[in-house]
DNA sequence: AATCCACAGGAAGTGCTGGGCG
DNA sequence: CGCCCAGCACTTCCTGTGGATT
C-alpha cells in the first residue's frame, strides 16, 4: 500500500457512517416514533408557561430507555423556541448531581450565578438561587432527571424546598418536572412533597420489538449510508433490547457498537455477527470499567469473592468473605476495614451488578447474605488485572 | 414455643480533602 | 488567618430478625 493510499483511507469519510453522532445517547431526533401521545400530553401541561402562568408540576415514570429524557428535552426545546426568553428552562441530571448542594448549585448556575463546587452552606446556595430567580421575574421550569438517585442518597429536602419555593417568590414562579425509572419511587417521599410533585403524571410504557425497529430504522436512515446494514441487523438489535424491558438506549447502543466493529474490520456491511460481538462487548465493557475505577477496599473484597469462588466454595456468606478479605489485606500490609463496612461494600457490588447478594436466614446458623458473582471470572480478572497491587495479591494467595 | 446464631443495617460520629468567607 | 462548609470512606455502637434447632 502506498502512502497515498494509506492517507486516502484515513482521510476518506467512513463507508458506513453518514453521521455517527445520530446514534449517540444524548442526541434528540427531530421525530420521536411512538411517543406522540406523551409529547402532546407534556406539551399541554407546560403550555401555560407561554401565557405567563405557572404550569403544574409533572412526574414522569418509565423504565430505562423508554424515551422519558428524549421526550422531555424535545418538548422543552420546542417550547423555548416559542417562548424566547420569557421562560427559563433548566435540566439537571441527578445521577451526576446527587446531593442537595449540587442540584441547587446547578440551578443557580443556569441563572448565571456562579456557585463554588464546595465551601458554602447548602442554605446559602438556596438563598442565592432564590434571589437570583426572583430578580429575573420569569417562569422557570426545572427538570430533575433520575430524581430517585437524589432522594435515595440525600433525602427529599431539596424537593421540599423546590415544591414550596413559590411561596417565597414574589415575581417569579417555578415548575418541577421529576423523572424516574423507579416505579416505586414515590414511597420514599414525604406526603406533602408527593402530592405537590404529582400534580400531573405521565407514564412511559416500554417499547415493543416492533416499535424499537421503527426507532432504529429512523435513526439508521440518518446515521448510515443506504444499504450498509444487512436486513437482519435492525430486527436483531430490536429483539435483544426488547427482552431488556424495551430499552431503546440499549438498542441504539447495540447498533452503534456493531457498526463500529464492522468499520474497524474494514467490512462493507454490518452483519448479524457484528451485532453478536457488540452484545458481548457491551456486557464486558460495563463491568470491566466499573471494576477498574473502584477504590482499593472494594477491589479487595471483590478479589476475595473471586478467589473463594475459584476455589469452588459454595454459598458464600458475609463472614466467609470477610475472613478471606482480612487475610488478603494483612498479607499485603493493608489495614482491613470493619465488617460493617464490608457489608456495605457487598451491597455496592450488588448494586453495580457485579455480584448477586441476597439476605437469607439459615435458622440456627444465623441471618446473613448469600453472595455469588454475577459476572464471569474472566471479566473480574480483566478488571482487576490493571491494578498491580491486585496482581501481587493474586500471586501471593495462589502460591 | 422458646432460643439463639450471624449477621443486617440504622444512627451518629471521626478524620480527611478541598474549598468557602470576612 | 481562623473558622465555616460539603462530601467521602470509614468506625463505633447499636437494635433487629428469620427460622433451624433445642
């Protein structure tokens, strides 16, 4: 291959992607198939903002990848085009901003008030946000996406503040849109917060395989050149995602990864085989990346579970794991943490989907958690192996 | 029916980092 | 400068409990 050819190949636009960005999770398409109803309902609820009156608070339920965020962003965008600067919109993701302080800081920031990421008292941030908002004399619509994360971690204090803030405002008004994929979420809420937040409710049902296909086809037409997808690719991505609660995000991610793999291989078309590879890669990447970024003691606990399971131990309990963990820690010259903490770490690993832990009572033999890995040994190995400390630990313990 | 194991998991507090504010 | 704050990882102390065994 001559240099000219080489450069040609890199400089040339992809043969597969027309516009890869159209498949990324934060892209909001110009049309949302099978969500006309929800778009209309939300628009109806928020429309009063255009006339200068406060829209009702809205609560939006639906599993992951059912289009909650997309619909909300879509409606907000349309609305802000109409409203010019008469309405202020603010979108906060509560997975990243999972404390009262951070949510209020985000809201203040969207009004142009700089808030340091730490240092102030939360009540001070609240005051600053309040006065900044009142000075503007506008309607403000606040979206709290994945609000269940916020409440589970920090309680419903902020929600209480925000639902009652209108009593303290003289020239502005605030509306709340809460989004959650936890259907039982409202149980955690204070009754007053609950009734005020749920003035209106919207439910997003999971997509069916047929609907997912429509979504994929629509995106594919924007993202790919004609005819680069083998005919079975879209139905396959749709079917896999339909099994996972009709998750459109997963469907799109599968399609994207499959196409990436095809392109990397220099293939001319995306095939069913690429989709299968993509499925494996997605599953692997998530766990491996999570493991890599875990703090020391979490890794050590995971390592203990890994080693015990490799030895063929069955029905692992908190106590067994803790003993192994202490043994490893001492061997490495690290101070072990308490069993109480390890108990929490096991729950964290369970939440991350790396381990499966459930509480059982063994009668006379106590009440404990039974733990088993929910990922392959190989993924754990790969996740831990970048940590030289863990490699040393494996070597020491297997000798 | 009572007992008692082996923890679960809540509450409060500590020590540390990285930052206010006057 | 001194005193305040949030957030994190962790400790200390604690009360609670499902169900096999006595």
